[in-house]
C-alpha cells in the first residue's frame, strides 16, 4: 500500500483511559475542600462523590484482570477489599505531594489484593489441617454414599484430598 502524494495517513485515535487522572484529581481536591469546610463548621464529613467511587471500582476491576490476579475464586472479595481500603485511606492522599491519584489508589488496591490472597491461603491451610486432624471418617465414609445417594466420583474426590494432604 503506497502513500499517495498530498494524502496523509489517518492519525491513530488515542485510546481513552478508563480513569481520567486529571478529572480524578480535580474531584479529589474538591472532596478534600468540602471535607475541610465541613470539619470547620462542625458538620459530619460529606459522602464520597459518586465519580470517585466509580473510579475506585474501575481501578479495582481493571487490576483484577491482571495475569497475577485473574484466576482466583475470591476475586469479588479482592475487589471489595481494594475499594474498602481506598475509602479508608482517601484522606491520606495529598494533592500537594502527588498529582497522580490513579497511581496512589492503584497501589492501595494492589496491596489489598495481596493481603486477601494471603488471608485466603491461611484459611485454606487451616481447613486442610482440620480435615487432616479430624480424620476422613467424619468428612467421607467408606460406603460410597452421601446423604443416602450413591456417587461414583466419591472415591476419586476422597483420594484426591488424601493425596493432596500427603504432599
């Protein structure tokens, strides 16, 4: 495909970011000012604006699709923890120190995800130890029945759990 003289190639349209950092910063500054006014007037803190909440949700959802977070069964819990931490630490963001709220809250959400993964791993270890110590007779019985019905895959599940605990 040759370029003809006098014709220019169409410029590539810039992709829109899912969170506009400048608008996000402006909303945070406005919220911070509103909060300071409320404190001076002995009023309760104003609620976090919907736009800021949407930004937290977009950042958390996008981060959950990164390769290191994508295959966890508790992804919704990770997202919830990330948003909760953003709400908890919104007052720590200082626009005089940083003009990049996107990076600040992405880091908060990232570390919330890591904490959730560690919590879930600990819970899984506890479940495995309880299962191992209580014996299999309480969880599995040898009659191949569960609640009176026969399951053909029952022994396979039992063997898989048993072999996993031995490793």
